[in-house]
């Protein structure tokens, strides 16, 4: 049986987004769960030139310190930036619209 080690943010509910960093031999050196008390999913991840990881997906609850709280209906898009040391996650952007929404692709330059 595998172990999750010590995630930066622990698993919080039914479904969370999961991000991990592996070393060259495939050993997990860092991991975190992104999500709150609702249903959360990560759909895309990208690295920027500074070594930050950017994750997008959808969420049905408020978690972290978002610029906008959960809209209270369906799913909201989230974008989270994980710092280059992969030791913490930084403020989350939430996009709230009247219907369910999903972040599908994220691209960095």
C-alpha cells in the first residue's frame, strides 16, 4: 500500500484535485490536494518559467484564500499557483458564472 506522505494541504472531502512532484527516479517528493468540502477536480497543469505550477479545474466549495468565494451554484472555475519550491500554494482565482463552469486548459508563457 502506498502512502501520501505529508501533503501541503490534506485531502478534505469527496474529491479533490491532486498535484505531486516526482524526482528523476520517480519518487514522490511533494504533494498536495486542492479542494474543499464539495466536489473538486483538477483538469490541467502547466509550469511557468519560474518553476511555478499552475492548476485549473472546477470546484463546488470555497477553499484556500480565493479572490472570489464560491458562487453557491454548480461549479466554479479555479486557478491555483503552486510556488516553485512546491512547498505552498498561492492565492486562488475563482470565476463565478450563473451556470456550472470548468477550467479545461491552462497555458503559461
